[in-house]
C-alpha cells in the first residue's frame, strides 16, 4: 500500500516533467519554423530589393544609353544616305564640317587625318573659347552624337563587368544573353576590317567616361574634356569615327568618310543595339525573375 502511495507521486512528477520538456521541445520546433520562414522571407525580400536596385542602377541606364545611340546613329545614317529633303536641318556636308571642327577646331578639310596636329589649336585660348561656345549652339548636335556614343560605352563597360563577375540578380540565360549582345555591339562597331571603332578603344573610352566614384560624366563634363590639353586625345578614336576628311571623293577616294561606314559598321551597330534594347525591354516585365526565367531574343527589321 505504501509502495503504491509512493509510486503515484513519482509517476505524476515524471509526467509533469515530460510535459514540461515536451512543451519546451514543441515551442522550440515552432520557433525554429518561424525563424526559417522569417529567414526565407528576408532572403526573398533581399533578392527582390537587389533586383530592383540592379534594374534601376544598371539595366535601365544601359537601355536608355543604347536606345539614344541607336536613334542617333539611325538619324545620322539617313542624313548621310541623303534620305531627307534639302530643307532638313542637317546635310552630310554641314555635319562633316561640324565633326571636323570638334576634332581640329576648324571646319576646313583635313588633308591627313592621322598626321594632323589637333593639339596646336587647343593651345589657342581664343579658338578654344570659340569652340566651347559653339558646342552649346551650332555644334550641339554633333557634340551630343559623340557624347551619346561615349555614354553608351560607359554603361556597356559597367554592365559587362557586373555580368562577367556574376554580381547580378539575373538568372544564367538572360545574363549570358546580355553579355553576348554587348559583345555583338562591340564587334559590329569595330567592323570586320577594323574601320570602325576598335574593341580596345571602346573599352578604354568606356572606362574614361566614369569618375572615381563610378558615375558616368555629364555632357558638360564631356565637353570640357574634349578641350583639355593634355587629355582630349584619349577620345581621338571616337572623334575620328565620325570624321569625314573632305567631300571630294574623286580626288581622294580613300580618305576617311563617315558616309562610307553607314552601310557597314553603322548599320550593323544599329542592328546589334536594337537586339540589346529589345532584350533589356523584357527585364521590367517581371518583379523578380525565377531561376528558370529566360529572355527571348528579338530583332526588328533593318532600318535600310
């Protein structure tokens, strides 16, 4: 009888202890599950935030720069193909003078593009001030054309570095596609014979367009750099891409002329840029791309 009396309290105590331990275990299990869910939500929020940051900081500026350059190259191409009436604001000969003036501070024909000394006129304060003023007025279209090209190279360099290092929230296929399309633009711009803008120069100019903080310089800063001595010569290859030495094709059939690039390097660059813009246009279509999300390459008809 005494043994039974002793057993009952012990059993009750054991049950109470087990109940307490069980409650602790269950509480810990539920707490762990809540932490897992909270961690998953945090990670998902971080991924979504990173995607938003990437779109705003990298892909959207690249899309804008690519589109601006595409439209400008297409417009220039149509001007040099003489598709506009005589009353149009720009003609091939007038634009040729403008681009020559940006390079040599004079609209006069250039007898030897790569032998001409464009440093000497930049030592003339009066000539420099004259060009600085004309860049904001009569030469604004030519200046903005060169700046659009340089700005695209800057954003292309930034995005290429981001994608190559894997510092992107994009899944593998769209990331690789954008890399391939950036490379296609570079090849088209250089051209099969190298008559365009070499890939090495494209990369160099893109890097020079960035400040030490990683910001793309403004057009105002760019105009200043084109007149700096020394320093302006770092943009020589870009300036000469748009150059037409003179309009006398019969006397100098092999002189550098932008019109000669229109149906080749310029056209192929427009096509490659169009494909890039079309892919970048798909990025804002989703709030957060799943791991198997893809971009379907698109291409519009050739402009001419």
